[in-house]
């Protein structure tokens, strides 16, 4: 049991820190490209994840194996304990988009959950 979980159990607080996640880099490859699901688990209730990309591109997420849903840069998605999430990137126009994505837990003071790269090409 982590110190935070021990504190929450002792004092009745809510645990908003999931176990570690490690999304794979996206690409290189032809659009669209995505990474594998990661399961967010061992926290109380729901938390809000925020996606921040270093350069332009179309960002999407899939929750629990559902269809990909567009999300704006700096947008948030709410997840509950046990949900799975994966991310997808496509260029907004023909060409290549590349950069870094940082996923933060806005329910835990913007704690960084993971950072990964993307490199995706949309042919002419």
C-alpha cells in the first residue's frame, strides 16, 4: 500500500492516483496511428486526464474499446477505475506531424501520468 493510499485509508480521503501507465509512442507511419490500451486502476471514483501535444495534429482517444473520439489539445476526458484508454494522432492536412504528448491527471494537481512521442504522415 502506498503512503497516499495508507493516508486515504486512515483519514478517509479520496485516492486520485492511479497505478503507473506507459502508453507506447505513436508511429512512425501513415495516418491514422494509435497506441495500445492502458488500464487506469487502483484509484477512487473518477479522475480527469488532460492531453497536451507539442505540435498541431488531430487528437483522438478510445475509451474501453469504443470508437475514437476527437479531443482538442488541452482537452480532458473523465475515466473511472478500470477504464482503458488509447490515443490516436493524424495530421490535419497532407504532410507529417510529429511531437510529444503529455498526459496529466488534473484530479491530482496536474501530475504527469505519461509522456510519449508521435510521428504520423498523411500522404498527398
